C-alpha cells in the first residue's frame, strides 16, 4: 500500500517547480521570503497536499521531554 497518493506527489512536484522559478514563498499566506531549500519546498508541497485532504502521512512532531521536567 502506498504511503502517498499520486496527486500528492504532483503537488510536491509543483512546489519544487515554483521554487526553481523563484515563486515559492514561505510563511503564513506566503508573506515570508522566497524558499531556497529543496527540503523546505518538499515540506511546503506536502503541507499543501494535506490541506487539500490528499493521502499523506501525518507530520512527525518532536517528542517532549516530560521526564526531565518532572525531575525538577
């Protein structure tokens, strides 16, 4: 079973093409600077695919260090 749908891959490809053309912006509403990093462009493409409801795995979140907080 595939983790990503074909249409999600197309969204990522589109984001990479926008980055190459210098049209891909970062930040909420595209108000940040232009994206230079390939990895950031992929992340934006996946995020857009998630927003459209396409088949993309959930975003991995950082694990909290609750045990370290309890010791204090």
